[in-house]
C-alpha cells in the first residue's frame, strides 16, 4: 500500500514523514522519527504512557493515526523542557521522588502540563481525576500528586 | 554496626542521578533500541487453554515474501530436564524452553507456539495467520480444587507429587506437598478459649508493570551475540538464554535497558531466545515487543490460592495454636511460591504450636512468576483476617492483640532459625500512635489493620568503583535500577568516600563489564549491592591512604581520611581525594576498588498497615478513604524512595484486594487481558498514602539496611479485606472485593 | 560442638530433632550429618540455605561454625 506524505509540526519544529494508513502517531513518533520519549504501555488508550498534545489537546498518541496530524501541532515530552533547563514540572517530579521506574513519567508530565495550562489551580481531587488516564504501577500516585500540586503552586507564583 | 550512627549523606533526599533522563524522555527502555537493518518479531499464541499439538505447518509462512524467519520449539537445542538458577529462584530448563515455545502441548491460552520475523511489526503480525497448527483439544483445568481431584485431567503425565515419603503411584497435578510444624497444635487448640477457622480465596493477579516485555537482539556466529532487554536480572537472562540455545556465556552479552517496572515479573525469559533464533535465521537484528494482551495472557501472573487458617486464643489474648493449609496455582509448570507462603503465614506471631501444609498445583494458566514478596500476601491475608476476627470476638484492640503475641528477637520461626532483632513491635507501636489510628472512624466506614512479614534476601552482587583523575568516580553495578536504587548506591559510596553524592555516577554495567550479579528482586539491591558498594568504596579509601602514606613516608595507619581529605597524623601534610587521584599515575597507577560478594545476613522487614474504607451500599463499590503504611527499613538510605516503596507496595496490594483478577471463560480463555478490564488502581481511586518509616537496624549490614521493596504488598489484602467486612458487617473471605462480590455479600449476608 | 536443629520436614528423615556436630566448616557439617542419617541426601542438603546463629546464608559452603553455634537448614527464599 502506498505511504502517505504528512506535513506537521512537532514541538514547534516543522516535520515531514511518510506513513502507512494504519500507523498510529505513536508508531510514527517512535519508529520513524526516533522520538522514543513517548512510551507504549497498552496500545489501546488505557494507560496514558503515550500522552501527547494535539493542537493543545491531550490525547493518547496510540489512538491517533499518523495521517491525522497533517497540518497539526503535536507536543511531546521532548518539547517540555526548553534548551536551558528543565520545566518546573520536571524539576518538581525529581524533587518529590515522584517516579520510580519512570516509564509512565513522560506521559504523566505531558498530562500535568496540559492540566496546569487548563487549570492553574487544581484541587487535589481535580488533579487526581485529570491524571486518571495515566497509569503508574510503582508509586501509588502519592508523590506524583504532591509534585503536581507543588508545580501548580510554583507556576502560579511565577506568573 | 552501632545503634546510633551519624551519617553525613545517608538519609538525605537527593535528586536521583538518572532523574534528568527519565523526566525528559531520554532514558532508553526495552523497546527503545533500534539497530541498523533491524526487523520485527511477533509470536503466534495458543487460542486454547489445553491441547495437544498435532502438527505445526510453517511452510506457507516461510514462503511469504515479507517473512524473513520462523521459529518453533524444534529450533532449541535438545534439552534435558535440569534445574538452573533462573531469575530469583530456580527453574527447570526444559520447562523454561517449553514456555518460550510450546513443544507438543499447549498448556494455557496465550502459550507461545511459533514466532515470525518480518520487515515491519505489522507484517510479522499479519503473517502469523499463515502458520497452520492442528490441535487435539483437552479439557482445561482452571483452579486448584479441580486440579487436585483424583480424577482430574493431568497436565504432565510425568509429574508425581514430591513431598510424600513414598512416591505416588499415579501422576497428578500436585507438584509438591510440604508440611512444616512446631510444637503440638492439637494441645494448643485444646488450651484455647476461642478458635476461629475460615477458608479464603485469592485471585490470579498480575504484576501489572506498565512497560511490556521487549528486547532487541543480534546473533553473531562468531560470538558476541547481544540481547538488549528490560529485565530485573540481565545476568540471569544470559544464563537461561544461553542454556536453552546451547551457547557459551562468553558468546552472549546481555545489556539491561532501563526497566519500566518488574515487581518480580521480569525475572524470567520469554521472547529473548526466540528473538535470537529469528536473528540467527534471518541474519538481521530482531526486535520483539509484546502487546499488552500478550503481557497478561503469557507472562506473570502470581498464584491464585485457596487457603484455610485456624487460630486458637486464650481470653487474655495469648495465641495458643495456629494452623494453615494452602494450595497455590503454579500455572502450566510446577513452581508456585507456595513454600514462602508456608514459611511466612504465621511468622508475625510468637506461638509455640504451628502447623502449615502447602500444595504446589499446576493448572492451565500461564506459568506464575515472582510478584513482590512471592507467596506471602495470600498466606498472610488468611492469617491476618482470622487474627482480626479473634480480636473482635475478644473485644480486644487488634494492635494490642498483636503486641501481646508479636514476633521479636528470639522468636522461633517455623522455617528454622530464631529471629534476630526485628521491628514488628516498633511498627505496631508506631501504628497505635499514628494520627490515623488515633482518629475516629468516620460514620458508616470500616477499618482494617494487618501486619506483614517478608524475609528479604541477600545474594551475589559485584561492584567496582572507578576513580577519575579529578577525584570524581563511577560506581559500576550489576543491579538494574527499578525504583531509584542508583540514588542509594550513590549515597552509600559518598558516605564512605566522604564526598558529595553528585560527584559519583552509578551505572548499570552489562554482563561483560562485571562478574555475575543477581538481579534486582527479593528487596536485595539496596541491602546486598549496597554492601558491595560500601566494600568497594572502602577499598578505594584504603588505597588513597596508602598512596598518601607513601608520598609522606609514613605508614597507612598514620594517615586519617575524613571529609574527602587525607591527613598525616604524624605531621602537617594533607591532600584532597582529588589530589591523590590526580597524582595516582605516579604513585602506583589509577585507583579503583572492587567487591564481588555473596551477601549474607539479610534482615526481615515487618510492615503494619491501617485502612479505612467507605462502601457504596447500592453498587458495592469500595473507596479507600484513608491509608497508612508503616514499615521497618532498618535504615532508610533515601527516605523518599523508601516511602515510595511503601506507597507503591500498599497500592498494588489495594488493587489486588479490591479489583484485580483474571477472568476466564469456560474454555479457559482470559476475557480481560487489558488495563480497561483488568483494573489496576488509578490516581482518582486513592487518597494520599501516609507513611511511617521505622528504623530498627539490621545488625548484619554496615549501615543497618533491611530491604523495603516487598513487605509493603502483604498487609493490604488483610487490612482492606477486613475494613470492607467491617463496613458492611459481613465476613469477607474471597478477594478481590470487587463491586459485584461486595454487593452479593451485602445482599445475601 | 555446634548444634544442628532439624526442621519438621527433615525430622521425617532423621527421626530426631537435633544433633551435635564436630565439624566446623559448613560443607563438613553436611558430610557429617549425611553420614549419620542415611535418609538425608548430601546433594539435597547442599542445595538448602542455612542459618548460623540466625544469620541466613543462601548458598553456604565454606562458612565457619563456632562450637556453640546453632545451625538450621532452610529452603532457599527467592523474591520479587
């Protein structure tokens, strides 16, 4: 089957790729563009390890087809920190020991960033429900939620 | 070690050295390696739970232009039954091979039969339908009760129960029977004023790591074949894979990628030898990554179990006798964690009369793998539920009842030795004084409490500390870092070398850069690999002192080392560690220290958890409203990651107690092999998990460390189970307390 | 002489709860008791872990045992 040519923007940089009709955005990121920061935990939209933003909206990249991102803005974990250092959320995750194995961490950081852009002052319950689509098997979420709440506070303070 | 050690770095909450890579997505996990020319492998799995394989025809697949290699059991070398070290325990090499690719029988839904390599993952997947397998269906045996019946269909006609004085006349599904006892339980029960006896069931549950099993391999006829994979123990992957493929260890390098969770489940091989066969046949590097449903149907899980617990007690709360019975599912091949179940069941209690009988039973489910304190959660769940019921019957506080009978230094265990100094009493006292236990239970809610015991293990760890010419260093270790253990290695080396942790970089070496190291499991890494780090660092300090002494024409005994500076006690001279390292080329060559140890003296870690729940009377849904985990760490090297172990263990246990279970249809096919239907806890399901770290030092570790990774998963089953029963005024026996089961209890009593 | 205390499982083979041994190195203790109790298999014992005065050693061989030591054989534990 013929491949489709797709022009898109990833983390603000123009990007072109060829993909099969059945390839997911996750396949494209990981296998074609070698952006392996986005992880695959389930391939069915249940675990959130592959979370990215598509035109600012949080999505599971395993549920988006590669051809769907034509003309779109895609945001991945690789774009969270700027060249001169970590994003506050990344720093807070390290400070709070909010990761153990780290496989869910890129997805959770992308989701947290989306949460705090939507709602800079979430309650603990709002944070827990927003992140309910991101599974973590190591931490029991306690330290993740602490890192999210602390990030929110710090970002609000800096605004 | 002394009781009150002063530490300079240990006990701090440093930022982990691998943290930057893990929050930026740069860390490379099992599926993240791509090699030039690489192709993809996929596995054909059995749709049936139990069948004879009449024939496998791979000719159509081999002829397809996309297909570059096909592998079946015939590609393994001819193997004899032989026990080898595999993962955290031992396994029969023939069973291992037959689990990687079925021989003449499929023994569970999902059992691997063949594998195909093709240019893309999708092409490999599509080509699987070209393999033709003819089956003769057999009746699946899906639980221990059926499997243990006299007339049960037998999975292995060459398996005779071990553990009876005379070899049984007939093959059966019971691999092993064990009985451990001390004292006289009949006399003990005769002395009791109150006896409670109950039966319990726990479900098949999966470790549930988020990262699927993955590997990328290259096969090279001249040697230097390579496996890159996510594993808790890459040296054991090498041993097992080399064995089933008939390779020399020197011809196979295994590189441990970053690992996305394991919990015991990533201690065995599945795809690795198959991928190497595909690589050998195709002449290409091969990547294999499991889909999530493959992870559920063909890896892990832990044993479903049927258990009985009977405990007798006097009115004053003295336990007089404890009796247990358990049958654990091993899955398709023998080797459930029944033995540690027997050994741990009543160990939190000091009782002279104990009898426990256990059975290891094969059924048509995937072969169980280790899962955090393997075997203990099921057995101790049964014991703790009965202890709580006795406390209720006597009108005694459940902590007071446990304190009255708590295991402590000198308590005789059922498995052999008397306990050394342990921290159960301290954990119980901390629980009693905790804000949680001191708080009133909200109206309508239920509260449960349970204790847990796990041995922890020591074992082999190899470490080299290499000093650089600027006085910084590299800690080369062989224990994959699953939960932040690099940070503890860094801190322990820093403590010995008396320099800031950030100047020391821990790396996980591959199998060619260090001698054998056991995997990360059994709560052993911070304890055992930590001991090796300390010893290797001490060798560095000894060399630094010798070099300085030589320069100053004094003996090594005349120099002191503190705060990263070596001083001449017989004069005024001093040098920094960096100066000694910089000058090393002129004083005898570069400085490094190695320690290849077999650590002994692992110290048990006791845990006590408190759980409050609210139950929706209309739906049976249970919400954990408050939870506290208390555990003896011996010494918490990095308190943040110790708390993380306590919280993570607690939440896995909560999931096991509340929702997680394999659901099979009548044909033995798993119906919920995905995270939507096999429901592990979500952020929105939980409250904060309060923690209290108790520190009763382990006398056998220089800093007093006990492992903390495993005990935390034991108490939740009893704490949650009892809390649910308490909330709905019913006796919970079967886990999980999922909505339909709880609703049935509420409605039917 | 060190005391070797047998578990209930091993007692089925020894018929006794404990015995005293002269040997002072673990492997020699195994040889001595395997000799004393023919039902105990030397190789099977060598595959067990041991606790010497409460210190658990998973793969014992050359460990020294003091004259007043208490020795228990136990199953090797693995973990997750």
